[in-house]
C-alpha cells in the first residue's frame, strides 16, 4: 500500500485518456476507497505538544462518517509547505453541528492565544468551523475558515440520514439558516472550495458560503476534494496568505 501522505497516481496522467465524466467518477471512487482506508487513523485528538508564540496552527475537521485520518495526505502538505502545526480530532457519527463545534472549541482552547488559528473543514466539518466562529466566540481566535464541499445551503442527500445528523444538513435546517443569516456578523475570512461533480452536496452551489472567496474545481467529486492536488494547493496557498509571519529587527550597525 502507498504511504499515508502519498497522493495516488490515479490523479496524474494515468487516467488522462479517460473521458472527463468517467474520469471524475473513477477518481471519486478511488478517493472514497482511500478515505475508508484512512478512517482507522487519528481516532484520538492530535494536538502538537509544543507551540511557539508565532506559530500558525491549522485545525482540521472531518465530515460525516469519517475520521481525522482522512486528512493525512493534506496534513503532510500543510506541515511541509506552510511550516504550520496541525491539530485534529475525530467526532462520532451522529453528533450534530453544535456538539461537534463544542469539541472543536476544546481543541482550540489547548492552543496558545498567541498562535494564529486556521480552520479547514470537509463537508460537515466546514459547517462546524463556521458555527464555532459565529456562535461560540471563535471569531476572537480564528484567522480564517476554509470549507471543502460543505453544504451551507443543505443537501437533498441528507434525507435518509435524518435520524443521525441529517436534520442539520437538510435544506430546511434551522441551523444552516442561522449560519447563513449571520455570515457577515464577524469579519473572519472564508474560502469555499466547491466540487462541481459533487454527488453528495446537491445542488453543488449549496457548498458556497454567503461570504468570502469561492473556488470551483471542475470534474471533482465530494471526497476527491480531500486528496486532489489542486484542492490541496488551494488550501496550502490560502494558509500562506493568512499566515502570521515573524518579523526580525534589523541589527544596528
């Protein structure tokens, strides 16, 4: 098996000859299999043991019926390409947005206030990030939020899962309505990454948050956003853009 932080060769020229629609389906299938293979990882919270005052810290929030392990490839790029420290935690299937946001708050509380905190959430995780910012006082700690395929406008696919977290994800969800209504109350930047072949967030424009920048990736599916090189690059560059940089005084001569 490939190492945890490797991006499968499927995302390279290996499938370049396959028609685009079929290629996106193949990529999404492989991404889903990759996600399943990583779900046993990082079940317990992962928080760096030490911090420096100038650290940027990225907190990763996974989606429904997954684990923090699905972020391992992206986490490797964040550490290597941004020098940020990365924290994550796994929430149980069926936990609602508000409950998971409280778990996120406990993770952020372990990070020194001098650090710059960035939140990256896939699917349900992106909703949790904004709930923490807008409803739990996270605007005082968070430099920015990034969502990957997060259904801010709800999704038609949530109906079969209403007995779990589906009620929060339906298009009529009062939780999502509150998120949208209060989107501009705190000046915390946001970037929505949208997969235009997303079969889980239907319609896919539901993945656009009412504020901030929007990146649409053609031919990508819901889980592909976790592993696709262009998706990861957008996240890395966004972290760099809003990173805290340590300045050093010029010695007097």
